C-alpha cells in the first residue's frame, strides 16, 4: 500500500487521489511536441500606392513615406495658400526647393501624390 506524498495517509493501490487531503497521486504523463510558431516578418516599408492615396490630404503621403519635412512643405504650399488666399508667383522658390510651384494648387496637389509615390518606391528599392 502506498502513502500520500502530502499527508502520508495510506492509499489504495488504484487510488488517483488521496481520500484524506485530495492530492492527486498518479499524474498521467503528457506526450506532446512543442511547435514553434513564428509570425511572418512584417514589412514596415511604405507602400507606394498607399502613399499616393494618402496624398488626398496634402503632405500625408509624404509623412507616411518617411519624408515628413517635405510633406509639411507640400501642406503649407497647398492648404496654406488656399486658406489664406495667397496667390503669389512661387516659381523661383519652387525651383530652389525642387517643387514645381508655378502649376497652381491643383497641379501641385497632383504632383504631391506622384512625389509621395516616388519616395515610397525609392525607400522600398533601397531596402531590398
């Protein structure tokens, strides 16, 4: 006759639990395999099409693509000019900065989407 490992009470040979304290006496062995689950590596690189679509709000596509300063310049140039009614000839400044400011707000907005697409595509190409 066996004894309970906890309270030392006598146990019947086929007992699974101690009748005195309730301790489990015989533990069934578990046969299992460890399966390692790994998530697929997530790409933190910007999608060019998402960058272009986010440019519906001027500058947001650039922010997403990793060029927040350039996005801020686009935002101020497009939205600031529209809100304040400023209509100056910004072609000289645009030539210095590298942004075509002589095409008007609508053309600049379209160029904003194209530029955000190019920046995101360049970042993807540089990482591979």
